[in-house]
């Protein structure tokens, strides 16, 4: 079983976008991605898919961190993910963090927020329902 203190390894898709763990807040990992060609949609703006990828990676990272801390290392499978785009992501770094709203034996609900300059002004949010196998 992996040690809860080991560095969090992000999935290949997150790594291909350049997403990394940049810190933690309330015990949950904060993820970041720099603006660049891998995440650009309209000129000087984040692609919506890259924003959704950041949100998804942050949600799974939060759940994985909580499960490891509880001595569990199950496989996680998405039930559904709903993304709300609140503002355009500009050509600057973006950050995201997940917050577990419900953690059961077989499923979990996670709320995720992404922001750029101001933590109180999110650019996107997501709600994730995840099956724990």
C-alpha cells in the first residue's frame, strides 16, 4: 500500500497538460498549471477542456489523499462530473483544489474550484461523483 506521505503522482493526462502539485490547503493538495500551448484555446485564453482537466485532476487528488490518509488505496471510477465555467481563464497560471463533501464506503462526492489571481473569484467549479472500487 502506498504511504500517505509519498508525493502524489498525477495521471498521465494531467502531466501532459503540465499540471503539478504546488502546495496544500487544509490537508488537500493544491494543483496548478501554467499557461502555454498545451492549454491554450482562443488566443491568450485557457481551453475549456484544459480547465475541466485541472478541475478533474484536483478532485481525484483530494479524494486520493483522503483515502490514503484513512489507510485505503482503492481504484476510483467517475460516475459523473459537472463543470461550471464562471469566467474566462486568461494567460496566467491557474490553481484548483478539491473538497470532499461526502465520503462513503462505495462512493464519494467532491466539489472543486479553480481560480487564477484571486482565490475568492473562481474561474470554474465542478461537482464530481466518484465510485470507489
